DNA sequence: AGGCCGATCCTCT
DNA sequence: GAGGATCGGCCTA
C-alpha cells in the first residue's frame, strides 16, 4: 500500500479553507500478524489505548503525538483485527499553500520543501492533531480529512530503509517519488528506484 | 509511582 | 554533525 499511496492527495477541509498536498514519501509499518517482525511498529506489542485505531477497520487515520511537540499521521492499511499502517512522511503542497505555510510559522511564500517535508511538519502544515483527527475515515466523502486520487500518474518509485527509528531499521519500507524536491531526509535515492508500470 | 525513550524539528558549530 | 525541547505512553517495581 505504501508505494501505491504515493501521488495521492491528502485533503483537509478547515474553516480557513481547503488544505491539500500530494504524498511524495511514505513508510510502511508491519502489524504483529505479519510474517516479518517489525518491532518499530506501534502495533507490534498488541492493542493499547493509543494505537487502537490501527486494529480497527482500514482507511482510518492513526494520529499520535511524538516528542511532546509534534504529531504524525498514518492510514490503517489492514483489515479489522490486523494492524499495519502507512506513515505519511512528506507532501508537495497543492492547495491552501499560504495557510499551510502559516500553520508552520513560515512566510506565505515559503519554498514548498519547507512546508510539509517530514511527518511532523506535514501534520503541522495541515493542522492535524490527535484530539481532532485520530480515527477519522479517510475514505468517507463527508470526512474533513480525506485521501483522494486526482489521476496523477506515478511511473517510478524509490525504496530505502526507514528514517528515524532504531529497531528493524534495515527493512526496505520507505518509499518516495524519485528526485522530488519535497522528499525529506538526505539519503540518496539513486539506484533504488523501480518502475511500477 | 517512577523512569525511560521516542515513526521529530530546529538551532548552533 | 550534535544537542536540546518536551510529554504521553508503556514498562518495571
């Protein structure tokens, strides 16, 4: 699911207008049901009050706080009872760009890569919090937070190790659009790209 | 009840 | 490249 989510739109309807960005980087985290152990996954040790959304029906947002200051967002990508998720790591801003920049404390004409490149930046730009957005159905047309396909075509995807974790750091579960300026991190993506066709 | 640490970001060198 | 901010969640006693 993680590579297939690249190129899709993440859309947030807010009182201040529509905020949206194209997903250019995502990471997969494997649930305890999966044959490959993934101790870095929040669901790895089973359900808790924090991660219960991951064990619910798919297509719902799992938003959690990290380091006391930031939020990160996943979409649940497994059937009910299983708990795999995809972390959205970076967006290319598409709509409501000045407001997204303002949410980040940046000037309205800030360069795109400064706005939502990184999972904490992404949530801050879109104005997402656990209190307001955890558990929302991203596939419900009535939801203020949605995943959408606008027909954008992705022909090639890069694969690397995941960023910012210690456990299971060697699993090749980070995916990004090759050469896109809004992808986070400094690791080179060259040589790890595959054609989707 | 206490302690440790994280799917981060920003600043400074 | 290194270090601090900052706090909720999960483990241990």
